[in-house]
C-alpha cells in the first residue's frame, strides 16, 4: 500500500506570550528517519499552554500527545508497515548508552524527544513508535496522558488496601483516579478538585469527590480516612493541601507543574519530618508505559472518551490555546485533528 504525500508539510511554532508562526517545510529538507508518520491527532496538554504563555523564550515546537498513520517505512524489515496505526512516544530511551545498559533508562544519554504533534507529518525512529491498532482518534490522543497517569501509579507502589487521594479533576487527575480503581484495585479513591462538583468524575464512576474548599476532616465528613497515597496532578501550590489529607507515614507524589514563577513554593518541612511522609516528584520521561496504556485504552476507551470535550482542526490551534487560557475551569480535554481527520 502507498500513501501519497505532498512536496511540503506545515508545522506550527509558538513563542511566549501567545505568538504563533506557521511554516511550510520541504520534504527534501528532511533528514533520514525510520518512518514518516501522518499526524492524525494530538492532545492539547497544559504544558503546551504553559509554553505558549511563558515557557517558550524563542520559537519552538510543542505538541507531544500524538499519533497517526505510517506513510513511509524506510527501514527494511522493520516492525511497522505503511498504513499502520501508531502512537508516538514523546520521549524514548536509546537502549544502548551506558546508562540504559545499566538499567537506568531514566538517565538515558541519548534520549529522543518527539515534539511534532502540530505538524502534518512527523519523522520517527522505530523505538519511538508503539502499535496502536484499534484505537480511534479520541483514544489515540489519550495514550500519552494515560502513560503519565500509569507512571504516577507505578511510582506510588499501590496496594489494593490503599486509600488513594488524587488532587485534580482534570484529564490527568481523572485518568489517575480511574486506573487506581480499575487497574490497581485500590480499596478507595478520592478526587479533590477546585469545582463544587465534577460531572466528568461522576461519569467515569469516581463517586468520592471532595471540593478543595471543603475540609475533609470536618464534621459531616467523619468517614474520610487520611490517604495512604496522595497523587498530585495540580500545580505546586497545592502541595500543602496534599499534606493535610495524607496519613502519617504516607506518600505524596506529584507531577503537577505551573508557569515558571509559580513552580517555586514555600513548604514547612517540619510537616514532612513529623508526619514522616515520603515526598516524591515523578517525571514520565522516558515513556515506559505506552504498551500498557494502549492495552488499557483498548478495553476502557468507551468510558474514557467522555473526557474529550473539544475536537478542533489544526487550522484552529491558535484560537484553541487562547480559548483554553481564558477558561476558568476544566471543560474536558481538547484534541487537535489533522486535515485528513476533519470531517
């Protein structure tokens, strides 16, 4: 099978605050790669928003929650063929450097980073691709955030008896809460969020929801048991809140980021010491759990696609980012569709 490609492709670059540039690039300028992937869909991540708002000091590409269709396979005897549906790891270890050979792939010396989700086409080596056959665009856009949720859950070393509290009722928080229950069988999962109620949490079967403003230990909430594991997907400013709901000796793990200045917080270390808490930051790069994420999404996509709140064309990426920046609360995940996928 052959999929025809045009002579040029488009890519979108961002520069803070909220400047955008579209470029057309000739395929003759492309370096050699194992595969050329038509980008069918890319999820909008809050890190994309942070880059557009403050992180990107110069023009750069963003967009890392993506996948698509193989249109050219340059590697003879490779694992993928033209027409295959694939998810693209946004960070992939080389497997060959001294750190990788020692089993420390987190510290890979030749990590490949793929930030090509807002292009028409992406150049990828074989190690960056994972078979995503059977996933539609909605599920394909959820592979990378599901990988992040799984990385957080693996790092927490959950046991079925654990009470898990998840801070955040956005995409990452809800995925974490959902899989704590449906993949780890945690005995109790509580979500703490900013809104008085979280309809999407209820739709995903997460019944135990506590608004941030309330006090879980107050009268009327006597049934709230301090959590064995507190998983933070919200900004760093919520770490103090996490400590208030963590049992003595419990763990607090965070993947939450924010604009640069708001990543710096003040923390009373005595609370960690006298609470005997374990506090850990989790980074899901390189992507270790794509295969597990895809397997889970094949089984649970019918439920989890309820997280998708907006499907926008890549032509409207700029307005989608600016609209997200102006929203006051979470309204579901936005996914960006390539020209081939827009109906």
